[in-house]
C-alpha cells in the first residue's frame, strides 16, 4: 500500500479528515443562476466579470487554483498583477454566453497537472502575459464574429509572442489534514527582466450579510509573520508567510463585502470593500485597506522582479497557530508529497509502457480531481430572498426552478468544468464517476448517492438536471454508472458492496417510475425525454412544444430507457445472489425491456416504426395533427444509441435464480411476439451465454455498416455525432406554410443557436458516446465471440471481430491526445505553439468535444469531466474492469 493509499484508508476509517480541504473553489461564480436575483432571469448580466471584484457572493466563491474547506468557510488562492493590467488578476477571464460567438468561453491558459485523491499533493500551471491582458479586444472581436467563424482566443492576440509571459506553477502539499503548504513558483519565459506582484489571498466566504446570523469571523495580522484566524466553524489556524531577504512581504486587509458605491451608487455597508486590495495596489487608494491589520480578507503582497529565464518562489503555510519555524521543513514536506504522488501513480499505471500515455492519463485524472467544487444552492431560500435584502421580483415565485423548492445542495461535487460549467449536470456526473472510481471509488459512490438523496431528487422521482433548468431531462445513465462503479469497486477491493448497490437500486427505482409515468405519452413504451442532452442534434428543440404541433417519438429516449431497464435487471440479479426477493424485480425489468424492444421494432398495429430496414438505421418519428406520422431521416447519434441497450447473461449465473428463470421462460413461451424481438434468446452463444439487445445480428450489422463508414460516422478520431453524409446531402424538413429547417454536418462549432451557448452535436466527436459504443461492442463480443465479424472500416473488405473494432475505436480516441508519428497531438489542431513549444506541448486540455475531421479540441476547454473517460480508455485492462 502506497502512502497515498494509506491516507485514503485513514479517511475511510474516520481516523483523519484528509478531504477536509481541497480544490473546492469554483473558477467562476459570476454569471451563475445561484447569484441571479434579476427580474428578467438573465444571470449573465446580473453579475458580470467586471462586477465580480466588487460583489460579495451569496452562494460561493471563485479563484484561480483556489482551495477551501468542505463547507467553504475559508478560501486560499493566489492573485497576480503584472504592472500593466487594469485590474488585479484574481479570477479567470472569459466571455459570457451572449458575448461569445459560440457561447460562454474562458479566455485564459491554465492546466491541471497533478492531484492525488486526498489532495495531499496538487499542481497547476497558469500562464500570465507580461503585456496588458487584452480584455476589451477579446470581447470586441468575438462580438464581431458570427457563429460561422471560429472563436477568437487569447493566443490569437499574439500576446504570448516572444515568450513574454510568466509560467506560474501552484503546488499544494498537506503536512497534515489541516496543515497546508502552498508554493508559487514563477518562471519568466521572456528575454527581459519583468516585474510581477504575487498575492496569496485568504478570505472568509460571506455568511453574515444576509440576515440569518450576525456572527462575523475575523483575520488578524497584528502578530509578525502570521495571520491568525478566528472562525467558530473551523479549528484554530494561522497563515504563515515566508519573508526572504530579497522579497519581503506586506499584509493588505479588507473585507469580503460588496462595494455598493461602485456597483450601484449606494452607501457601503463596510469601510473596506472586497475590491480594496485591487484599488490600493493598482490605484494607490490608501484608504481602501485596513491599517488596523484586520478584516475578512487578506493578501500577502510580494513584489518580485524576475530576470529573463529565471524563476522566483513564494511560500505560505496554513496550519495550527504557534509554529516556531513553519518553513524549516517546507521544502522537504513538499518533495516528499510529490514523491508519494509519483509512487501512487506508478502503481496505478502498471502496464502502461508509453510515457506519453502515462502523462496524458495522469493529467486527465488530475483534472478530474481538480474539478471538485463546493456547490451551494438552497432553492427555497433563493426563491424567497434573504431577510437583509429586498425581496426578489414577484415573478420569481413562478419563474426558474420554482417547482424544486426541496432542493438544498451544499456539497463537494464533481463539475463538468469549473469555469464554463460551474454547476453539476446529472448525466455528466454519471460519466465522471468512471475515471473518478479509478482513484477514489468512495468519492465516486458518494457522487452517485448524492443525486438520489431527498434534497436532490424531486419527490416525483426526477433527478435534477442543472441549475439553469432543474426540470430538464438528461439521459438516464445513473443506473449504468452505478453498476460500473460497483464492479470497479469489487475489482479493486475483492469484495461486493451490496449495501451501496441495494441503496442505489431503490432510489433508481423511483427514477425509473418517473420516466414511465411522465415520459411515455400513450403508455406504448415509447419515450419522449426532450432534448436528452444532445443539444443541436435535431431539427427542433425537443424540449419545447414542436412548431408543427403534435409530438415526437424519440429513438434515443426509448433506447435510453431500454438500457435503463437492462441496467436495473442486472443490478437486481446481483442483489438476488444474497436476497432471492430481487429475482422478482429482475423479472419485472426483463419484461419491461421486452416491451420497449417491441415498441422500437415494428408494431404495425400502432404504426411505430423507428427502425428503417432499407436504411439500416433508427430514426425519430414525428407525429403531427395534419400529416400523421413519418420518420425524420436524419442520421445522427440518436440512431446509434440503441446499441447501448445490451446485456449478456451467463447460464451458470441463472442456475441460482430459479424464480427468475421460471418467470422468464413462461414469459417467452406465452409472449412469442416479444420473444422473437430479442436477440436469439433461445440460442446460447459463446460459453453458454444469452443476449438481451435491441438489435439482432442482422440489424446490428446494418447499423454498424453506417457507423463504421468513414464517409459517414467514422472519423479518424472516433465516431461523429452526425453522419458526414449530410455535408453534401443536408437534411431538409419542409412543411406547408413555410416552415423549413436544415441540418448539415458541421465538424466544429455549430452554425445554429437552437440551444445557444457552445453546445454542438452536429458533427464533432464526443467522448461519452464513444465510450458507451466501445463498451457495447465489447458486450456484444462477449456473446458472439470471434466468429462474428464485421467489415471495418466499411468498404475496405477487411473484416474484424467486435472486440478488434472496439480496440480500434479506443486507439482512435486515445490518439486525440497522444503524439502521432509526426510528434503532433490532434487535439491541439493547427496551433504551432501548443504542438511544438517545450513549455506548451506536454500540457493537456481535455475539451468538451473534438473536430469531426481533424480531432482539434473544441467547446469548453477544461471539461475533463466526461472527457476524463480517456483515463479509463488508456488503461490496459478491459472497460468492464
């Protein structure tokens, strides 16, 4: 057992609270729904980036590489000033949703390089220009560009030209659960000496201004060499700051209070506002900081001058009061924790021989661990407003999220992206749990439990989607993730956590019932989930009333439910190993799967025909009052999702399930029309196995013929979200009365604003869908074996087993990040600096999605969340492990 694994065990046993502090600070709190108290429900304009330095947040904090305790009472993070910028660099800059030509977009260069499960060692890199940061230029140029043009990025301003920038490495190490070391190492990459102000900042989240509690914590810097903390919910702590001869530090105090004078022209509630340090340092306002050396926010101010090509270091330590020599063993502790992190990952990466692959996987896992965030949102309080402030507009009571007053979140949650998506999303989180389980299976299990708790899940059984619209419908992948994490946990520890599985099963049963009762319009086992996360993939906004009238029978919604049923059946069978009662539940989900399979197949009596045998593809079916029913012949990821609904049962396992087998056989004997739709149930496959799937061998081959065609779905870098066929043959929807809608293959950013933001499913490669496709192919192979082969790629005359195809797709996806034969990483696109510069080329970004033709990273640049699945794909063991 490595030292890091020992810390995990201590935390699991309750011996030491190693997770109390971590990288739980968001990178963007402004522009979020939580902070929006507007009358027009416009979060982007209610709190802006310009307001952020002066606005005391109600629900959370933001920083660059910040850490805090698990309830975010106390935050620690660095700030910088290069002597040129108009504002102190305390937070990452980016464009709001309306400002970006493809929606919200962070405009900074930063990388998560290392992290351990207990956050005993963390490392991050921030690249800070030495010239004035081009805030206005980025806003104006992106406003000038339309959706058809690429985003204008920070590198496009040439601000990194001639290496006039600082590489700022942040390293955190824990000497103990409440003893944290922060080392900031600044490298001047330019050819000239350059000044830099470095300001480690410590502050309390404002919990006192809202009218609930008058208690106010305090920071006190009157004792030389340390700032002492007084907070009733925290142990005694002090911030020690190093005082090297050549870079002495001074303390700057203010309060985490809104500067109402600046923002609203109203009197301030405190003498020293949140932006006091900014105003003192940049504008010389002596009155902006507290000369009494007290407050609720403090900066340790270091003024450096760094020669060309050299570096300087700043050190602070948050620990118990009374340390006589807080920096005597600082370097040794930091080095030890780094060595322990190396040892931990060396053990984890056994079998990965390629150093580049190890680097990619380690940074992917670092991103997963850095992307934890304290997320606080009490909808009931948010709706009614706070006692110390004016009541929100009356329309708020019937506005956004008003049907979710039970939701009360205050937890550490895995975020999709702490700048572009600093709020959880139900289906994203399910995918996050797979790579997270590789390093911290307890945290992964807790994340899955979290969304099913009473204060998250709606009383009707719906899971919360995301704060912008809690009632939106995400694909039901929670049961799949539960089973996968359970199996990974079993593999790691050699034991079955059936208590976790049973608890999740009962909560997921509520969610399954919600789907059946709310999303099956005519009780035909055909589901209309809405947009189901696949933004911009279709002709219409499927969450809104259709412009044609009527409704849509969704191939993906129905297939997701078939997958859900099989996942629940598999979980029930596992629980039945120790409790036979669950055999009845397994039968229930088996039968429900058959009903769904029947509905998706061909029910002539109800005219439900999502499958098109001539095209060899599944389509959504539009049902309109005027023109009846007809398929929308758009070849998209919607038609591939039926592949996900596949399960293989071993005969040996069924021998211990007499009630399940008895009911199963009766059902198949007495419902032959349903049994005929299930893939060869009566014919044992490889190793006496039985297959449950929406696709028999013939249909699967037809569907795979499309998916594996490089002129359609198969890209050099994975499976596209939309067939490339629609580049030359756009799908056109026409209706009498002038309604025309066109869907074309778009390999990069979407040209339509159907869903707004930077959403795009019209051509790029998305990691989570590819991950599920690979896993499904492996399951099919588990049944069919090596005799069943499919042409790969289509039209080449080369036939491969499904396992070989799964491996080939894995290599295409991992190839997005790994250096190819020319030494280039496709994810970097045509950016020569990222491809070739030694200070860029080994630092990875894990984008939201990837260009369908070139593999260049697109969308949210740090969505390590579900793109973090690459860490699992790089592992040499099968996905099922």
